[in-house]
């Protein structure tokens, strides 16, 4: 009788522990994906800013050659 109760409680603990591990893995995965998404967004923003600035410099140098300031 006592053995069955200990076994049942151990099973409940194991099931709860596996649910906890699964939930923590899901939370970790969501945080990781959010971090990657924000990193990609910042890289994309940085690249677009660099593109705009290089385009602006190129346009400015062409305008200097023509004589516009």
C-alpha cells in the first residue's frame, strides 16, 4: 500500500517535472526566436541606413562634379 502511494507520487512528480522541462524549453525557444528576430531587424535597419548613406554620398559626389551644391 505504501509502495503504491510512493510510486504514484513519484509518477506525478516525474510527469510534473517533464511538463516543467517542456514549458521551460518552449519559453527558452520563444526568447531565442525573439532575440534572433530583433537581431535580424537591427541588421536590416543598419544595412538600409548604410545603403541610404552610400547612395547619398554617391549622389552628392555626382552633384559636386556637375557643380550643384
